[in-house]
């Protein structure tokens, strides 16, 4: 299991890291919200343990931005706040569970197992298109025997194309679907993400035009990829 712990208190973060690594898990630490957000966007983690009160960027904002960017990791929020309203806000911003400090490690472990089980119960079908395969449950993408590391946005774009392989999506449609209204996104940003996705697919052996550009219409997957 791969975990990201976003916690600025070393007295909490270090013991958690040590214990989870003893259980043969990979653990990445981040001591502030901005760094944690960066890690969460650049890599896939099975679970993100996220403190509410963080320097640079608070946990609520980190959680919201991760979800808006397509992050599907299980997120467990930690906080010293015990008010029900705080818990509701945390869950509404995209957290899967909420644990108040102080807590026992056994309880945190149990909550991790519970959120992962819930994810397993709602498993989605694997998308296949020629040699291309995308697994929404494990966030794995392959072309033939080659694994492809995608960013969350690239993953969501490809998943969208695979779900409707014969349909062309305009830049405007993709902006509306994958970017929040709170963030102004130009068509150039969409073009850049599609270009990055196409480059990674081609590097794995896919045809250069596997993601076709249909001028005046948008983008779609090549039918015989």
C-alpha cells in the first residue's frame, strides 16, 4: 500500500511513518499543505492521511484541489476539532473519513481498511481499446505490456475518451467537465494536457495519432489504436 501523510507535527507524522513502513507499506511525508498537494497530484497514493490545520495551505483546500484534479485516493482527515460541523465540512470537501486527535494507531488502521473496502465494493469496469487498457480501480494504464504513468488530469482525460471511444470532445466540453468554474482555464491548457497524454502513450508504443485532433471538433481516440 502507498500512503501520503500530510502532517506538520513530526511527533505524529514520524511514528505513523515508522509503523506503516514496518508493515511493508511505502510512505511519503509532507510537512505543509502546498507540498502535500504537489505530491498528491504528481503520484497516485492508495490513502492520503491529511491534517486539517497546516502551514502554506489548509487541509480543506488541499482536499478540494485534489478532488477537483481527479485524485481518487482515499482521504482520511485528521483534526483536533471535535465539532460536528467541522466533520461535515471535511466530508463535503471530498474526504472519505474524519478522525479526531488524539487517536490510537489501531483505530486509524481500521479506518484505512474500511475506506479501502468501500472502494473495492464499488469497483468499476476496466476500459480496453485495442492494446490500450485503463483500470479505474487501481489507476493503472498500460499499452500492450508497457505501464504508463499518467498525471491525475491525464488519467481522467483518457478515461473520458475510453468511456466514449467514438465521440469527439471539444476543448470547451473538456474544460467544463474537468476544471472547476473557480479556476480560469484556457483552451491552451487543454491542448497541453492532451499533448502530454499523447506523448506518454506514443512512448509506450501507441500510434502517434492515438488521440486524434479533429479540427473544428476536438479530440477523440483513434478507432483502430
